[in-house]
C-alpha cells in the first residue's frame, strides 16, 4: 500500500520551503532520524531550486511524495524545456565552480536518484530514501 501526497507549487523561490516542510513532516511520521530528515530537506530544496532556475517554466511544478512501509519516494516534476543529460558533467570537487553541485548533492543524500527528461515536456527528479 502506498500513501500519496501531491503538491503543486508556483515556480518561485518563496515556495520551496513548503516542499521542505512537507518532506520533514512526512519523514518524521515515518520515524526517520533527525539527520536523515535534514538531508531530505536539502535534497528536496536542491531539486526544487533546479526547477526554478533551469526549467524555463514560469507556471508551476509538482512535488509528489509516495510513502510505503519501507521507503519514501519523492518526484519533483517540472513542465519546462527538459534537461540535456548529454551535456551534464559531474562536478570537479577539487576545482568547484560555485554552481552545478545540486544533482551531486542530491545523489549523495538519498539512496537512489534518477532523472527522467524529455525535450519540451519536462523533467522529473526521482529520489528514493529507504527507511
């Protein structure tokens, strides 16, 4: 069985905190520890900020939380231009640029991350955290 929480948020930075507070509440209800909850808040923030900065959508995006007995699945769905996976380079941590660390951060805070994208249709960042 799966419980679903679906948020539809404007593509504005001032609403990222709504997604952060929801993931914190859901993870707390799942009995995740404080450090994991903080990591999830950062991961969700990074994913939401990527939508706001890179999707070229000025409308809205969706944050979908799927809760099962053993995992939390978080999908951040935008309806923008899509993400060019061919030109994505993992950051050089010895020579950081000051930007471009978001996906790297997310990947290191969750158990699984996947990017699903299609030109002119949008992008989904799927994050999975096991309980």
